[in-house]
C-alpha cells in the first residue's frame, strides 16, 4: 500500500503540542526525530545497550506522519498550517515547513511497537503491552496489559502516570468512577483492578471505545453495566449523554485529555459528580496551568493538589 509521508520541521519545545494537534486532526502513527539523548531511566526501560551517536541538540525536531496516497490532502495541509499558527501564540514552532514524499511500507503503523516495553508506574503497578513477556514480575504486582491500537494511551506518558497516581491515592472500595476521554481504556481498567465498585469509560471516538473493550477482555475484566462499561459520546456538548450516564452519580471523574478540552469539561462535569466528589484532570501543558486552574475554580471546585511531571500538570479537585 502506498502512503504519502509528510515531514514537518518544528522544535523540540513544540513537539508535544504539535503531536497533540495532529492527533486531534485524526492523524496516527506519528514519528518524532530529534537530537535529544535519552535518559538512563529511558535506556533501561527500552532495553537499549548501545545508543546511536547524535548531533548536537540545536532545538530542532522533525515530526513525520503518513496519509493514504489516494486521499486528497489539501484540507489536511490547511488544517495543519492553521494549527501551527495557533500554537505559535504559545510556543516557538520553528519553520513549520512541510516536506512531502511517497513511501510504501505495509507495516509502518505497527513499527512503533518495538519501542513499547513493559514499565512500572510505581512499586506495584506494571503496564505491559500484550505482545511482550514480563520477566521480572513481583508477587504483589498489579499487571495491566494494553494494546493501544489507534487510540491514545499506553500509560508511558507523564499525563497518564499523573492520573494513575491520583486514582490510586483517592480510590475507595465503593467508588463509582467516570473516565472521561477513556481512549485505550487504561485508566478505567486500572481503576477497576484497584477495586472500584463501578467504572464507566466514555470517548467521542468509537474506535477508542472498541479498543478499550478489547483491552478489558485481555485483562479478564467482563464488560457489564454497573461494573465496567464503555460508551461513545460527547459529554461536553450533549446534555442527553450526561443525563444518560448519570447525574450526581460519580465519586470520581478522571480526565486525561488536553487543557483546551478540560476547560469546557469543567463547566459541565460537576453535574455528574456527587457532592464532595473528586475531579482528577491531566494532559495540561504547564503554560496552560493557570487557565485550567481558573476554569476549575470558577466552576465551584476546590483544588486539593497540583501535581507535576516534566512539562505536564495534573489537578485534583473536590466538588
């Protein structure tokens, strides 16, 4: 199968935001090339012994993505350029030059799998891709198997780790939890494995919903209403969906999305939380911390914790 390959010239500073923007446009299989050396921790996690020699890091980066060669890409290119223009108000995006080539690679969409290895969230939670074997499991380990497919969520990203740590800290045996923007289902699955009474994951993408259901099955968690379930819908824009999933029902809502989604979500999600319920939000780039804080507080939440990892921020708030 032939693909059109786009290479976008940007900066290491903007890579995360550019990748999120491309993901929002429906682009998967993103590759990032830069000259930033990996850390010792990353080296151990990826089981790498010999590292390639890198040029001096000049702050530049290349983000590559692929589109079916038969697709009309004029609208996509226009949307990418508009997205870069918006991002440039917050971060240095570089030249933004797009180079186009044609390639034939039948398995490019799965090539990333060789870099996704088992890793630990903390002393007891281990994330393992379905195609890998776990060789150093401890008796007390809670092992979560994940195949993210085309949906977001391997658990390796700082934003997901922050959510998992928050869930673990605030979950109770009788907790009823809503995972808003459930993606691959990783947060829902972990919440259920940690002993939540009931978990519902919701995502606007039906492919993500299907992926989450498949991952629940891999982890031997039956899909059953009132125990663990996944639905497709837009809880920000659709009051009917918010009513359907239950108002003032949830002890905890977890949202690992993006700042620009969490801000409008905070306007409505209080409807679904019980009084005193916990709202954990993540996926917030540090430059948007204050904007999210203002939205959360404006909507009658009390911020209990602000947790940070790398360039990312997570809020734990109480209704």
